[in-house]
């Protein structure tokens, strides 16, 4: 399984969800630097109201699930590549003996024919 399509869809859903949350929200922020660094603080407040909350959170959650799926798919693809079980077009070509080339006689030399298998 390739990880490119779920990754693209996950990115689009995450971007759309976070855009809804941030575009329709009101935010305040504060940043204080102090010496010693343990006294420094960063304060962010984000408030989003209306349908953007449900849509943004829902799209972000679906995007995160697809991102996890794409990550696991990429791991499986890499492990199968290391194990030598690739599913590329070259490995899908199979060679079959052509029965019509033998002419019905036994002992004739076998002719191989390449047949491509298509994925639906």
C-alpha cells in the first residue's frame, strides 16, 4: 500500500480544519521573558464559535486519523521493501508457457509469454 494518497488527504483535511478553527476564532496571546528562564511564560487564548468549531474539530480529527494511517502505511511499505516483497509493475509481470506455441506435441520447446495483471 502506498502512503502518498492518505498523506495528501490528511494534509488537506488538517489544513482545512485548522483554517476553520483559526479563521473564525478570536485569539489573544502574551509572551513574557524573565531572568531566570523558569519565570518566562507564553499565554495563548483561542476562542472559536459557531459551526466552525464542529467542522474544524471534525476535519482535524479525521485528518489526524488519516495521518496515522499514512504513517503506518509508510512503515509497512518500507518493511515490505526491505523484505523483498515489492508490488511494483515489474513484479506483477508473470511468465506463462503458451500452449498454442507447442502445437499440441510433447517435448516441444516452451515459449514464454508476458501477461500484465492490472490492479483495479
